[in-house]
C-alpha cells in the first residue's frame, strides 16, 4: 500500500480464489498476495466477510474493524448465488492505517459510489455474482464502478489479470486517501442530518447505557431505521478515542461471539432468551427500549423495572439518564461542533462520564441557538435545568470571555434563569473588581447587564476591608466604573482614609480610563492639609508623574486656564510654604518637562517675585501667549489659588481671565539688565528723597 492510498480487496465466492481456495475468498485486490492472505485470515471469520449480512437479499452492512495499527472498512452485500439461493456475500474492504480509517471516515463512506457490487442483480431469478465463472460468458471485460487494472508489482494478483463474470478483474487500484476523505465529508453530513432528526428520547435511550459503561461493547437489537445513523450519533456525542476507536457493524444477522467484536453492533434478529449477552444489549426497536448487561439481564431504559433470565437486574444510573437526555438535546439542536465543546477532555471512561461537567459556555450557546424556536427552546431549557444541577455554578472555572457569553445567554433566556444570571453577574463583578488591567469582556458584559448597586457596594466593602490604600483605590475605580455613585458611603470612606500621595498617584493612573474619577481624586486631594512627611510623599508622586501635567491635560483637554488652575492647587497641596524656597523652585524646574501650562501655574503660585523671575528665565509672557496662556501678576505671598478646583471644574462658574497691567507686562518682558538699572535708579531716587526729608525735619533746611 502506498503512503497516500488505501488498498482494496473484494471477497466473493469463486473456485479458485486468489489464494487458491474454493468458496468465499478474495477475488480481486490491490495488494500483493502475501498481504491478501493476511487480510483474508483477519476478515474471513465466521462473523464478518464470510457471514451473510442478514437473510434478506440486497441488504447491506458497513463495518469498521481494527487490528493493532491497521483497520478495515468493509461494505457487505447479501446476494444470491449462481443458483439463485440467498445468503451469498460480497464483501468489499478498504484496508490501511487505523489513523486514516477512522469511524467518521468509515461512516461517511456508507453511501460511497465506489463500492463494488451495487450493480449486481440480487433478484430471486438472478445468478449474477462477482466471482469468476467457468461458463462461456466468464470473459466479460467491462469494468464496474471505475475499478480496473494496475496495482502493486511483484508476485500475486499483479501477475494474473483475469476478468470476472461482472467485469471485476483480479487487480484493483488503490484509492487515493484524499478521494475517500472528500467523499466521506459529504456522506457524513447527510448521515448526521438523519441522526439529528431522530427523536430526542430515541437518542437518549441510545446514549444512556453507553454513558453508564463507556468502555464496554454494545449490541443494538433490531434498531429502527439505518443503524449507521445511531453509530454516527454515538461517535459525534461521545467522541472517538484513537486508542479505543468506535469500531462498529451496522447490520448483522446475529450477535457476534468473537472476543474481538466491534464496540457497536446492530443485529436484525432478537437474540434467543437462553443466549448469554456478549456485552450490553440495547433494545431500540419497536419491540421495546432497554438494555441488557453481560449477565443476561434486561433493563428498560428510564425505569427501574427489570426482567432477567439470570434473575439479576441491571439498571442505568439516574445520572446517566439525565446526562443522556441533555446530550441528546444538545446534539439535535446544536450539532457535533457544539457537543464537542461539551465533552470532557481526554478519553471517556466510566469515571469521567460519571463526573461529566460540560461547560456553561456550550450550554448557553445551545440555549441562544434555539431561543427563536419554541419547541427546541423548551427542550433546551429542560436540558439546561438538568445540567445546571449536575455541574453547579463553577463560574470561577470559566475565562472572562466564556463567563460573558454565559451571562448574555442566561439573561436572554430570562424566566427561571434570571436568578441564575444574577449570580453569574455577581461572579463577574467579583472578578472585575480583582482583575488588573482592563478586561474588555467583563467590562462589556457588565455594561450590557448592569449589576445592582448593592452588589457592587458589597464587593467593594469585602475586597477593600484588608487591602492596602493603593489597592483600595483600585477597587474604588472598578466600583465607580460599574456605576457606583461617587457620593456612596463606601466611596467616601475609602477616599477619606487614603493619603494624599495615593490620591494623586491614582488620579494619574485613571486619567485615561475614568476622567470623572480622576477629577474626584484631585478634588479630594485639594482640600488636604498634610504633615511635612506626607507632603514629601506627595512631592515624590508629583515628580514621578511630571507634576500631573498629563493628568490634567486628559481631564481638561481644551481649557489651558483650567489646567493651570488645577496644577496651582496641586502645588499648593503638595508643596505649601516650600514654594518660598529658591532651591525648591529650581529643583522643580530641573525635573519638569517644561510644559507651558506647568510653568504658568508655578509662576502663579510662587509667593515671591524673585522666585517668579527664576521661572520666567525659562519663559516670558510672550512665550506664554504663544501657547495660549496669559500671564497673571505674581502674588506677594504663597497661598491657595483664589478659585477652588471644584469651581474650576464647573462650567457655570468659570475662572476669571488671567491678565496683567501694561506696566506689569513691560516689566516682565524687559531684559534683566534693564530691570536692574531701572531698579537701581529707583532705589537711589528713593534714598535721595528720604535724605532730603530727614534734613528738612532735623535741621530745618528750607
């Protein structure tokens, strides 16, 4: 077999077969004779290729069998022999690696057009069969189904290319794997449609005994319709483990007795009462719904009434019944993709099946998907009720995106799930309060589904009780973002207890995400009268944050005068009387980025004209004017700004225009030498006037 091709073997009656025997055996193949012999020994057991599919001519059966790392997909067709007797079998096998011949691919090939034997006349008067006939008409050379010469070199079939009675030669061509895969995709889609159209209870009855013992083997007794649809449902819902694949046979006359029986076998005849079960019998046909364990007992699925030949009762656990019902609903209305999300990770075993906890995300996704259809939605709500009790409220196990999706889905369902949605919202609030960074998923879902203010306040109290001041302010930011009012008792208490330095640092942090909160923090800081030690901390924060220039620019992006006023307040709170020190002023100028609004605020806030002159050495009034700021006379003493920060914030009480007299403008615009000369002349004039006055008073000089 080539790497990308799947080999074929056709089994039928002949004398002799490719291996030299008379009777049922390989009559055509794409393999060397040695490999044909190996597969003949594997497949010609009394239960598979050598056995009739059932007693009705024309019936077909599909099988998937595995042998270590190899597998065979077999399509069996029951035909009449050359003498018109029923019971003869034509078996077409595709053999190759088990990793390629999976259960999904095998099921998808159920309606593949490449199966040999579909063109055979299986009526009661026909003697046609694909074996070689010694009669005169045995040399017909027409090819059937597109299969013809070629194949592997070497001894064996490649050396003998004799046509059969139906035109199938000794040598078949290997089929490209991609050809089979593409054909299987279309076939599997059609098969799934049929499986999902089955009644919910029918699917639940199928899944319940398998969930009770997912590692066992099961015999589907006289199932209604195409058994391949039931196998497809099992594979889709429970998943296919490569180490223990869902091997199957869709139509057998009797229950297989082999130790290597497939895991799922559908039989067309009821087993005799005295015949011990090989695995678990599941009755899904018109004769009743039930299961039988390996002891031979029979149990009606969904009830506790048991009848068994051995006097023992087997019972499907209630957990398996509930889980099966919910899975059936999910599969019918959500399809294989959704059910795949519901499955636990790893192989499905008895332990994992009993502890199965499907994800809330998938459940709610199913709920949303069926919300527009009353009947499916009613079924889904019932399944969700079963499942929610089974898995509990494991909100902490969901990531933020999944939790957001769950909240939206539960909120849309409403009704009995409104309370559950509220608890999920509370979990989202708790996570949002403690998450660092901006979680867009949580922020979005809590915007769409606003939590009660009492829930936010309670979470704020809980998380801030033992937290440090900086962390408390983080909780405040999250709480007000979620809608808690600024004047709430919890917010006021935390802000009052926070040091000024923490308020300033928090304002700088939250200016990008919450301008209102930054305003609130600066307002609270502006009324503080701190100790020198606390002012040192505030000064350090101011220096680290470029003296809050970026903060005020984000808070008031369009009003430079307001920016300057806010910064004046922050200088007043942080430095206080220290602004009367020349070295403090020079230190600020060395650390600042030199933003015009900052220098303007500093000039306005210093209490000594000489100190203001130090700042003005970096910029003059013309420079301020170029940046949209007007210079204001320097006050004679350091003090708080004339307008409070709250008034600055209010549009109804704007700050008075910053202005100066013409003489003041001339004075500040002049160069230093001119100011010194004029100042000296003025001083001499004053001294002269005083001296004259003293002389007049003391000596009476006219």
